[in-house]
């Protein structure tokens, strides 16, 4: 069963908290991974791999560069999850 | 910078070792003659021929927050903890620049390890085999590269004068400190964070060293296993941890009113060019290093009252070192109190030169040499004044001490420090 956007954002918040130590409540739709959440390009790979496992979705490397904000990622996951 | 022969001093020290989580507790353990060696109770150690090691007293993950720790190999975690302690001890508030009185362009970092991020490398290979390509951490390369501890310390404290990592097996930490002394002496930097670190307590290095017949297999008596100069010594005991010092030009230290521990007089370096792992039995390479130290610095043999020996508790190595010291120093070796602190910490490989420099600096500053423990029957070939059992007071006046480190590959590094 597909996750709702709310569930996806909550899941991303847990992942970002685990990887970058940012409090889950600070992980909001408009936040940039790089500029606001201390997720550098290497850590972004970890976020993507964790999100793929959690939401059963494939995020090809070429698409990762378009995921600038939490909202970008949440939309991508909502659209592509099986 | 016109001056090319500036005086270099030590203004800060830091350590995390099997004896304690900082320099003070490590020193206290050394003076008390306490062994930091224990049984490896991890599941992976159960069937190994060697099941003892000097494991870190305070886990680095208790200090470094998890988001940062998970991007650092254990060796870099140790180095960061020791470097931050040394930095604070030197009286600096925050990183170089606005927060402390050091110009970042005049601050260097030279932290070495013998093996680098070996546990990261092996753990990630396990991940690759067991969980697949996608799960291998993107941080693997920056974690396992041997320059990672130095680079991470350099970033943490804002060092821009140069960040270096000399690699010479068990001489690495000492070579790093020697390199740092030269950076300041020749005018490349005013302050350098220098030392060594190692984190190699993992089944593969333990089995590999064990198969070389280099390690003690006294699993029944962990605390008595590291016994330099004892007739029954049968190999080294692996330790982990880091020791880091702050080196500074005397001019820079005095201008900011820093506390000066000792002068870093300089180094003597040589290579055996003999065998990749066996020390030259004549000790000529080590003797040449000591001779180079005397020829290339203003150190006087009469000043030397203490030596923190390399002495790893191997049958050949311990005696070869003493023979080399005798060859160069002659009767002047009679007034040198020789301590083998590896009897308590184990052998920290590339971290040894860092931790033992911290011990040497504190021995001079406090005028007391730490003991060598576990000598029940002194090897009659140990032709030197070995400090046994209890600490030994060192004389008044201007005194100097040596810190020896030698590494597989035939690397010989002898550092010298002197009271100010």
C-alpha cells in the first residue's frame, strides 16, 4: 500500500535525522537537503538508498540531482512508489 | 619568513588510549603502572590464536555525535578527540581564525597512522558481499584513506598551511611529529597539530600479525602479556588510540603568553635498508638515527636523562635498540632512565609515536619517568638502566629525553625534547 505524503515526509525526516542529526521537526517540505539540512552530496546518496528501501521505490542516479528539497523527494517518491 | 632555524616548543597535549580518555588519565595510569590490556570478549575473537589487546578506555562514540562519527573511521575519531584536547590544552578557544589567536594560513596538521582505515575497508567489503552494491557507504573512500585523520583534524581546526600524513608503519606517529617540527623550524607554519593514531583491532590484522609470529599469545594473562626486557617476552600486544601534541614556534608561543611544556629539539631519522620486517640485528640503522639526531641538532648526550623506548616486547627488537643506544651514547647511556610504556598501553602501531611523545613530554615536565611493568626476570642482555616497577624521579636542571619509534620497512625515528 502506497504511503501518503505525510507518511513520506515523516519517513524522510527520520532518515535525515539518522544521517545528519537534524531534528525530525525541522525536516519540512520547503527545506533544501544541502543548504538547510546539512546533507552533503555523499550523505544524499545515503538518504536516497534509505528512502528506496523504506518506500520500495527506485531512484536512479540521474534523478537524484533534481531532488533539491524534501518536497521534491516526497513528490518523486509518491509518484514512483509501487 | 626569513628565519629557517626557529626554536620549536610543545604547548599542548592530548590523548585517548587504553589507559584513559585523555592525557591526564593516561599519564596517571602510566605512573601507577597499570596495564591497559584486556581479553577480547567480542564474538569474532573467540577462535583467534590471539585474544588480547589494549582496547580504548573511552569509546569515541561517547564523545563524537553520531552524525559526525558515522562518517569517520575509528582511527580518525581517536585523532579528532586527541587533537581537540591538545588544542584546548594549548589555550586556543575555537578553530584557527576569528575564534583563536592563530592565522589559519600559518597552522598545519600532520597526523599519521600505520595502516589507515582498515576496519572501514574490511567492514564495507563485508557489506558489499552480504548486502550488495547499493549498500556500500558513499563515505567509504574518505573514511579509509590514510590521510583521513589528518584531513579531518585540519578541517576541524581550520589548518591551511599544509596537512600531511607520513606513513612508515610503527614509526608513522613519530615521523609525523618530526615532519611538524621541520614545518615550524623552516618557517612554513607557526603552529602544527601533530601526532599519530591507530584503530586496527579487527580479526584480519590480528591474525596477520599473529601469523608473522610477531604477537604475544599469552591469552591466559592479558595484563602480563606485554613484557619488554623480560626474559619471557614473546611478542607485542596490539593497542589502539591516539596521541597528539601542539607544536609551535617559540616566538609565537611567547607572543601569546602560552604555557610551554618543553622544547622539541628535533629528530634523527634513518633507514635500515636491510629487511622488510626484521630489524637489522647489528642495530646500525637505529644507531645512525641517534647519531643523526646528535649531528643535526644541538642536543648534548650529557643532557639526556630519559628515553621512552620503542621496546615492543619482541625478543630481538628490545635488545637491538639498547645496543644501538649504547653504541652511540657510550657511558652517557648510564644516566638515561629507560621506560617501555608499551608494557602498559600495548603497541599502538602508528599511534605509538604520538602517545609516547605525550608521555615523554609529561615525563620531562613533571621530572618523573614512568615504570616498565611485567619485568619479572630482566634480560641480562638489557645493558641499560631500565625503570622497573615504580616511577623514577628525574634530575633538576636542563634535561632532555628521547622518544624512539621504529617501523616495518626499516624506518627509524628518534625524537628529542628538552626542558625550557
